[in-house]
C-alpha cells in the first residue's frame, strides 16, 4: 500500500513539473513581447513570476527525487524480506534433514562401505593368487563335468516297470454265494440212496 501511494505521488509531481516548465516557457515568451512593445514593467513582472515558477520546479524535482528514493528503499526492503524468508525455509529444511540423518548414521554407513571395500579387495587378492589350470587340467575338468551330467541323465531315465492290465478279456465275475467245503461224511451221505418209508 505504501509503495502504491508513493507511486501515485510520483506521478502527480511529474505531471506538476511538466506544467511548471510549460508555464515557464509561456512567461518567457510574454516577457519578450512586452519588452518589444515597450512595456518594461510588465516584462519585469513576467520575469519575476517566471523566477517563482523555476523555483517551484526545483522544489518539485527535489520532492520527486525523495519519493523515488523512498520507492526504491521500500522495494529493496521487500526483496530483503523475501530473501530472508527463503533462507528461513531453507534452514528449516536443512535442520529436518540433519534430524533424519545423524552423524552417527553417516559414520556407520561409511564404516560399512569401507568394510565392503576391504572384503572385495581380499576376495580379489585371493582370486588373483589361485594358479591358472593347464590345458590338460582344463580338459580333465570338462570331461569330469560331462560324466556327471551323463550320470544324472541316466538316473532320471531309470524307472520301475509294473505289469500291464490285460485288455480285451473280461474279468471273472465275483461269486454271490460262499461255497461249502466238502468233507468225507457229507460225501458219503450224498452218495447213498435215500430211504423211502413203506407202510405196513
């Protein structure tokens, strides 16, 4: 609001200054005409009035300069305020990051990375110390690997063979009665003729 009011005052002073400059030019022209007409007193009074206009112009210029300086100062302070607010937000963000990631966490992470690097170095050194196999040893290792693959393939093919169910022949029917075993007594009884009773 203050900047807006100052800018309105600046515009008014600028307009007033232009009006004074125009009056100054008109007064000078009239003073010349009066002098040419022999009206010395009138010409002198016009020049005095012109002098007052020039003084007013100088005063307006000073006021205008003051207003412009105030506008610049306020704008600068507003920019400083925005910068300070941005710095405050940045500070809070950094503080939050520091709270989430402590110095102990960073040191622990660095130690872990260093341990992993040392382990990788030891592994590389150990691998570098293993002597390379000769061409003959390489062939023997490859042959041994091939034998293992063949043995595994042979074990997968081995299976148990079960008898097949006959096809095309009907299966015997299941008996509905239980057969009675035949004994000698029952066999003899069945072989003798049956006696018939005769009436006397």
